[in-house]
């Protein structure tokens, strides 16, 4: 399961439906990561992102990582390791996969933060309320990452990608709770609203 650019059609699917322009730009960045200078692509993106965040009063890469957003580089659940991981084509595939995930998560999280700030909320208020962590958690799930594995260490033995499976379950649960709370049936939390919106848009 390598030597392809499958992130955009699997882990990146919800994000691409949510924001097709973002999806196209993330795809282009991941393609560039296959090149001879691909190891510099993610660092350049991080630098550009931090400059943008500083100029607009939003969270930097390190801020988002501290709030729980997955930033892993080429270290992913799907990374091929050992001797085969040193094969040049495999190295580039691992890198492109990681670049797609990190850049989509950061762009999506920044979009959600900008939306909340436009409603009059402050960054400090969102951090104190835990909403920055909720944004990070929901976007991690919707881009195929979970800090836990389905059935724990047993799941790692049984399933091809137990973290990815758990992320799918988490996403469906978040969106389901968000949909159940539409109208007079309660108030959805921010992470439930984000998942609900992305899920309905994809459908």
C-alpha cells in the first residue's frame, strides 16, 4: 500500500468535499513532495503558514500541535519501515502521504478558527473553553488519524490500519451526534458541528 498518492482519495476525501479549493492545493503540494526537493516542501509550508498566522493573529503550527492537531511529517500509520522504507520511491511515497495529511489538517483547522474569530470570539477564549482542542480532535478524525486504535494492541494485529479505522468510527460518531442535535434536540459542540457539516456536504 505505497507508491501511490492515495491520501487525497481516502483520508483527504472529507476535506476535499468540504473545501475543493483546499483539496486541490493540498493535492498539488503532495505531488511536489515526490520531487527531488520534496523534503523541503513541508518545512516551506510550515514557514509560510506561520507567517500567515502571525499576520492574522491566528494559531501557528506549534500552537496547533500543542492543541492536539496531528503533525507527523512522513511518520504515518501507513509508513513502510525497515530496509524497504529506504527505497527512494517508497521514501517519496511516505513523504507525500505525510505532507498531504499535515497540510490538509493545518489548512482545515485554520479555516475553522478563522470562521470562529469572524463570529467575534477570541483566541484566548477558544483555548480556555477547549474549542481549539475540539477543532483539532475533529479534524484529526476526519483526516484519518486517531490517538487510539480500535481494540487497542489487538486491533493492531487484526486490522490493516487500526488508527484509521478508529478515526472513521470517531468521525461517524461525531457527525451522528451533531445531526441528532439539530433543531430542538440539543446544542451540538463545536467538534460535532464541524463533523456534521463536512459529513452532510460529502453526502
